[in-house]
C-alpha cells in the first residue's frame, strides 16, 4: 500500500502538467522529469519519516502541492480548475493515509479484536467529513468544464466507491480487525482509481485537441 500512496504525488504532478498542456502551454520535458524525480524522493522520505506522512500534511504533499507545481512549471500561472483537482486529490490522499494509519496501529497492537481504543469516533467523523467534501469535489469535476470531459462517467464509479467506504464507517468497521483492513484497502483503491481516472481523462482531452 505504501507504494500506491508514494506514486500518488507523482501522478498528481502529471495531472497538473497535462492540465497545463490542455490550456495551451507547451510541455517542458526536462524540468518536468527532473521535478518528478525530486518529488518521488521527497514524498517517499516524508511518508516514511513521518509514519505515513500524517494525514493533513501527507494529503497536501500527495495532491494539491504537486498538481499546482506541475501546472505552474509549464505555464507560470495558477488557475482555479487546478485548485479543484488538487484539493480533490488531497482529500482522497488524506483519507487513504488516515485509514492506513489505523491499519498500522492495528499491526502495532496485534491480538486485540475490539479496537475502539485505537480509532476514536472523532477520527471516523473526520473521515466522513472529508469523504463528503470529496464527493462534492467529484461533482464539481463533472460540471466544471464548459465542454464535457471524455470518460467522465468514471465519476459515478468513483462516487460509488466513496459511498461504499462511507457505509463502512457507518457500520463501524473501524472497530474490528477485518473492518480496518477493508477501510484501508477501500480508501487506497479510491485514491489510486481517482489518480488513474484523472490521468486518463486529461490524456484523452489532450489527444482530442491534437
């Protein structure tokens, strides 16, 4: 799971790069590759040293920051659309890191079947609030561009995964061993799926403009 979280920030960076190309800015190949390599090292070190990066800081480093950096590197400008994309990526990364943190604590406290003392209800509430904002962000991506995005139907599949994860919180999966594992897999699956979908959508849009 660490690998998928680690490559998330690199994917977010290329989301920003593709968004800039769609906006008409030429690809800066050498700087983009160099920055992507630096991000790969820096993000991996941060996530490892800070025990999965802490949810808030890790979310920013895996979403908003690299997406904006990728766009600004190509264009020299900032736009609100990239802010929305980066925030949605950060929200997804936050919940993935939070769920993985629960799983890590489970491993460190092996042998306890009931884990109410590990996952406080406030953490579950935070997960819920972030999940709601994330679903709202997906709807913004659906309606945001003037022209319909290619393959934008993927929004509904991602929203379904987010709702399923939320149902797990509602059923207090975070209070059982198997439930925590399911939430960690579900949140990380959503995060990876979101990155791949955005890269696909932006690549198809760029190809369609070519």
